[in-house]
C-alpha cells in the first residue's frame, strides 16, 4: 500500500494543467511501447492479438485544473483565467506556482482584507482576480512570465488519519495510477484480446485528447477510470458516493449495459467493494467521447470516490483505488479468458 501511494503522490505533484501535461508520463517506467498523439496523449501497447481479436482500452485523463496568465497589469500583477472548472471559493489568498518552461515562480492570489471589504461582498469571478509574484512593474513581470503561462496551487501532500490522503491533482492522477497497475496485472493473465492504455489530455476542457486518441486506437471495449464525488456534510448524499466503500460503477445511457451489468455482478461475486453511480445522460468524463469514437465503443466507467474536487485539498482513500484495480483485473480475466 505504501509503495502504491508513493506513486500516486509523485504523480499528483507533477504540474499538468490542461494543454501542458508533458512530464506526467515520465513517472511511469513500464516495458511497453508507447507513442504520443498530436494532442499530447500517451498510448501504451500492452499486448497485441491481431486485427480480429477484441481490443480492451484502459483510460484515465492526466490533465488537471488550474489557471492561465491572460495579462499583466501596470503594477506587475498577473491577470488570469480558469482552465477547467476550478473552485473560485479556494482562490483568494491561495499560494500558487507559475510555470514557465522548467522554471517555477511562487505567487499568491490577491485578496481584500476583511477590514476593507463589505460584509456581503460576492465571491469574485476568476477573471477579476490577480496573482502577486512580487514584482512592482509590468516590465519586470514581462521579462520573466509570458502570457499563456500555466498556474497550479502550491500545496504539499499530506496523509490524514485513517490512512487517507490529501493533495492537489488527485483528479485524475489517482486514476492514472489505477489503470497502469491494472494493465500490468492484465498483462500477466494471457488474455485473448489486445490491450492498450491511454493517458489522455484535455479532459477538463472538453475531452479532446481522449476523443482523438480513441479514434487512433479503435478499441472494441473501454474501461474509463476517473474520480467522482464522495459525500461530505455539506453535499447532497443522493449525488455522492461514500469514501472507503469501494469503486463507483457508472450506470448511464452512454455506457454499455452488458459491461455495466458484468461489472456489478463480478464485484458482488468476488466481494470487491463497490457502489452504483447513476447518471441520466452524459457522464461528464472521457467516457462520453470514447463511446462515440469511430462506429462506437462499449464503455464502462469506474470512479474513485474523492472529496473536495477541483481544489488543492482533494482527498482519497487508497482502498478505493485498490478496488478499481481488482475489478478491472477480475473483469478482464472473466471476459477475455485469462489464466490465473
């Protein structure tokens, strides 16, 4: 468990705001051939069984939410926009990092002291915020930081009580680790199918990385791993899963009924902790793009319960990630005739 979480922690700390995900892939050292797509996604060929064999794809997105520099004020502050659905509530007074190539500049998001603000001031829009990197003029800042630079939170990971873990970037680096470890397990089972892994880009801004890569891979079946909402006291229980209660198996019109039913049955029969996640239409994940690639792909969505999504303090329980890995490995063996 400790080695497993060390990999999650290492991945979660690599900056990879949508459109600038290079570097995330460098964490993995698997012996499979890989290629980079024009949009920056990584495709790993785990095993090939010929053109007529079923083709199983395991997918997780590797991009994270963040900010992008849109301008510089005369006083040297950075103007920004959100990349993905960043939580505005955690931005004022947040410590951040501005990434310019390999260089990193610390900064803080400006905030008005309570003494100077009105009691009922609305939360500012992201475009109304500014980032202070310490410079006092536009000329100084422009020398170091070009517009278009990405910004992430400056947040150290921590282990909480009860074995839980908090960090930025767990959405969806936890999923990336899960699919890679599951792929390694499947590669040892002599399955009667081809197997690919896709670590995709741009999910947080429209799923373009998965959409284009899935067309290249042309799988017959796909298992998408992402995170979903874990219940907290301020959230509706009906819209959330429970942390430490296992993998959330997606049920949605866009997902394949046979795969969904098989996942639920296998989890029950093998006593893998699981819980249903019912959606009335789109899933809001890469499943939506992969399902309609080429002539269509049978998809299953497995989610890791996560608290405080799109903030620098996302929380997971490692046991839930393990249940995802166990379910994928067991499904693969039963569906595609793997040997123990």
